[in-house]
C-alpha cells in the first residue's frame, strides 16, 4: 500500500514576471522636446523635471512643472530621451491617463494637459477639479 503523500507532486513553480504598466502621463513629442530644452539649460544639480498638482486656483488644483534635484521614493519616474521626468506621488491619481503636450503660438506658450480625470476647469484654464 502506498500513501497518498508519496504520489503528490510538488506544485508547479512558474517564474515570476513583472508586467510593465503604462506611465500615468504620456508626453507628446513636442512635450519631450520642451523637456529636453529645459534640461539643456537647467541649474547645476538638476536631476529632472517634476509634474505636480498643488492646490491652487479657483477650481482647486493646478498643474506645476518644476526642476528637481532629488528623486522621492514614491514619485513616478518616466524616462524620456532628455532625462527623467517625475510625477509627484500625491498627484498620480489625479493624472492617470493624461497626455502632456507643449503648445505655442504668437501670443502664448506652455504645457497643455488632456486629463480624463478633470471634471471641470476654471474659465482661465489655470486650474481644474476632479
């Protein structure tokens, strides 16, 4: 007589693989070119640029892009041809699925955001609400 334990096979061990997830924000080629231009003349010690959504404006949140000198542990990092682009950890949930573009015309120039999470914006377009 054989016991049931003698015929049991070890569970199949599959290799663990990490699925890459898309970045929270997609940068258009124009935005990447602007990031590159900013990094070319960045202050010494600059690691990259960082997007955040501070509380500001009449709708509640605004987009802010600044130079950074250190990476924070929970910030999302997007590697661009010009160097790292970070998204503030507290802002990621407001920005998932967004596209960041650089647009300029005769009178204005700036980053423009297509954010599917924004439920409204102020009249001047400087702030948004989720």
